[in-house]
């Protein structure tokens, strides 16, 4: 587990040192475009597997995730 702990520590340090750049990237127009494409594909795939009565829940989850990424509120 030592290697995993080192990896987690390095990742945490990277995030802390680059927080401003990460926030800027997540709130960019490019992130919005990519996230919309990915979220649409995932939501469509989930809707194909679940019964239709769950479509609203899938759409709500997709919308909530989308609010956290990109430029659209």
C-alpha cells in the first residue's frame, strides 16, 4: 500500500498547488463543450438500461453534474 499512499499524496499536493489552474480549466468553454458531450452520452446509455420511468431522475442527475463543470450555470 506504500506506493498507493505515495500516489495519493502526490495527487493531493498537485491539486493543492494547481487549484487556481484547475478551477479555471473546469470553468472554461472547452470544459463545457466536452462535459456536455460526455454527460449526454452517459445519460443516454443509462436511459437505455433503466426503465423509462427513471428518465427524469437521470436527467436531473445530469443537470446537477453539468452545473459543476464549464461555463453554463
